[in-house]
């Protein structure tokens, strides 16, 4: 029994260790930002894996949902604690910000999940590559809509979130974003794993294997797709909210098709239907982005080339559809659910 | 009023002819391999650059050929050379990136991701090799301006529109009337039975990429002549839009891709003319999304039946 509590304990220790390292100054601002970016990519990759990996659809508008979450979280935060010429003065004192921060992130999650309906409802009838185009068009629609809403700055973007994080960090002198991104990653992986391996969520994999057969076997495919798309886009919205508060600035140009491509790459690099694969791929991808920076423009030649090579030698991605615990079965002793 | 409508109609036809030429390439490859060749928009960009280098070389900028060749001869030499070289690029990508994966029996989506990566390699490779400075395409033939019902149309615009219709006719003929086209349709129908019937699968696929990429090269040349500024990312947006157009028309059907390209162009021009150009993407993509929700397999696409 005590062995099975190892995972939560290890995660707590990891978080405490990270916070401790920042407090004694080993992890500077640069390393923190790097770890945070990695965490955001992990959330994005894992959430896209639900639709592209487990459900087997090809969604290529993930950046759009991220944008919705980022903008909603930013607007809610700024209205509540900072105040803006367009939205009036701050509604609440800054002291409440640490308590309200989860609410802000939840707003990002919820709004992105609602926008996920834009893709989920057409997916009832549309399949395969036609659905891919719907997701692509949805991404464009979101970006284009944000460019046209003057209240949030149009193409110039929206800012003011830095004041919230700075305000919080004045109250609590801890690396606030690092802690929340860590919680976000753990929550995402836990939620997705519990969802996909539950009796209820098995329908997602059934849809991947054969949609018609799944329907005959009494899987409510429309309902399943609705839930999967909304969960996936909601988690992308969570990542977006965290991203907005990490960078302190959002603009439509950060949520282009290139961002969606990055998400896709991480999912397929890690392997379709492997959460640990996505996490691993997101980590490797961020490290590659960071360490190949000296190459400048050639970076974007080198990374795709490496990935193409990876595809040639391992066409199922790093992990295939296996989890880390399938590769090392002894790990299963350390956590409770299958 | 009428003049404005005719003028915008001509603009839409011109824009639509580029979308259609690119969409045809998507459609051919998709029809045969069921592969979304996301690198296609960038092959269009490569085509424009190849056309640029061919034209400047023939005009004697690099010193190999004496300058002073008349513009129309340069054009007549550039067109086939561009198409040939661009199709070479397309076939090369198929050979090194897609075929090994296909032979290994990888999931279709991994090939799609490889195509996406190839597109990024082409964009940034170009940027790294040629630098960020934009190239301006030389004028080969003087622009003649015609008047139709009060609207003006240049000879280049007309050439783009006419070319796209000719190419559509040619492709339709190849696919429906020739033996090669029949083989292409057969591959699309059943990829496993086709080699058993003595049809060389790889040659058909190479031929498909050859056709599609040469159309992209032609579109690149025409685009560069009409909008004579080239940059490495010109293909990305046009390519994505053409892909969306191809799917809305019903991917896998040449008529669908052709009409989808013009449909998107007409929507964009109408929105830009009546509302504002900032709302162009928002409204036109919303309409396309509506069309796809209403007809889930596009305008011309037929639903495929699947056996369980």
C-alpha cells in the first residue's frame, strides 16, 4: 500500500524541490521560463493526443483553442485585478488574486471547451480529412475573430497580465507560474489517463478502431466525440491561460498555424495514444527548440529534418501506442490506477 | 456599379485560378494516395522561385547566357523548365520522405506529419539559403490592358485565368480518358489489388506527384508574374487556403477541387468588397465551415462505404 502512494509523494517532492531550487537561486529566471514553456507544451501535446491519438481524428487547429483560453483568462484577470481603459477599474483588490487565480484558469478552460463545440458538432457527421479541414478552418476563424475585436487590442494584442503575476508574487514570494504550470501538467495527465482508461472513456478508443462498429456496440459516438473534443480544447485553453500569464502578453500572431503544427509534431513524435510519449516528446521538443537557438533560421530546417529522420526509423513515434509502464512493467507497482 | 461587379469578378477569377491550380495538385495526390500533401503549398513557393531563377538566368543576369533575348522567348523557355524542375522537387520529396514510410506501412497520419515537416524545411531552407530579402520578378512580357464592359483586365490576369481552365481540361482528360488516368483511379479505388493486376504502383504515384507539382510550378510562375514579389512564406497561406478549397469542393474529385478554388476566391473577394478585408478570413471560412457541416463530404465528394 505504501508503495502505491509513491507517485503522489514523488510529485510533491519534485514540486518542492523545484520551488526550493528557485528559492536558493539555482534555477534563475531563464531556467524557470524554460521549464514553464516545457510544461505548457506538455499540456498542449497531451490534450491534443486525446483527439489525434486516442480518437484517431486529425485535428489541426489546436492553437485556436489555446488562443481562446489565453484571451479569456487574460481578460478575466485584467478586469478583476488590474483594470483597463476599456473595461473600467479593477473590481477586486490585488490581495485576492492568489485565491482567484484558479478561477481565472478555469474560465480559460471553460471558454475554450465551449469553442470546442465549433468542431465537435460538425464532427457528428463529418469524418476523417473533412473533419481535419473543419478544425483548420476553426483555427483560422478564431485567429481572425481575435484580430477583429478592437476591445482586446485587435492584431496588436492584449497585455496587463504581468501585473497580476507580479502582484501575486509580492504577496507570496514563490515562483507562482512554475507551481501552477506544474499543477496544470499533473492535472492534465491525471485527467486524461483517468478519462481514457475508464469504462466511460473506452468509447474514445472504440471510435478510433471503428466508428461504425463502436456505434453498433452501443457506444454513443456523438456524445463521446463531444466530450473528447471539449475536454481536449478545454485543456488547450488551460495551457493558453498559463501561457498568457507566463508571457504577460497575448496577440493573435502567437496562435498561428505554426503553433498548431508544433502541437501535432509533439503528438506524432511521441506516438499516437501514448500520454507518456507526448510528455516525453514535448520535453525533447522544447529542449531542441532551446538548444538549437544558435542556429537561428537553420533551426527550423534542422528540427523538421530530425523529425523526418525519426519517422523513417521509427514510423510509430518514440513510444508507439505504449505507455512508459508498458515498457517497464515494474513501474505499475507505484501507482494505483491501471 | 456594374463595372465594379465585373472588375471584382475578374479579380476573383484570377485569385481563384491560383487556388484552383494548387487545389488540383492536392486533389490528385489525395485522390491516388489518400495523403494530404501539406508540402504542396510550399512546392508552389519553390515553383515561383525556380521561375524567378530561370527567368533571370535566361535574361542574362548570371552571365551564362547573353542578355538581350526577347521577353516572349524567355517566357516560352521558362514555363516548361519551371514545370519540369518543380515537378522534380515534388517527385524527390515523394521518393525520399513519403515512399519509405509507405513501404513500412506506417499510419497514414505519420506521412501527413512528414509532409508538414517537409513544408517547413522548404520554407526555412529557402529563408536560410537566400536570405530574408524579397525577390522581385522581372517583367517578361509587357502588360497589355483590355477593357471589358468598363472593367480593366491585364493580359497577365487573363493568361492566369485561361491557363487554369486549360489545365483543368487537360487533367480531366488525363484522369477520365487515358490509360494512366484509369490506373490512377484504380490505385485510388484499391491500392492492394492494383499491383496484382500488373499496374506499376510506384510509377503511377510518381506520375501523380509529377502532374501535381508541375501544376504548382505553373501556378507559382503565373503568381510571380502577376504579383512580382517573392518571399519564402508566400506558399504557406495560399497552400492552406487551397487545401481548404479542395476539401470543400470534395477532395478526390478534380471538378470539386477546381470549383472549390473559385468558390473560395469569390467568397473572399465578395467579403472584402462588401465588408472589409480584415473580415475576409473570418466570414469566408465560416461560410465554408457551414458548407462542410451541411454537406459532410464536400460539394462533389461521394461518401465512401466501409465494411465492418
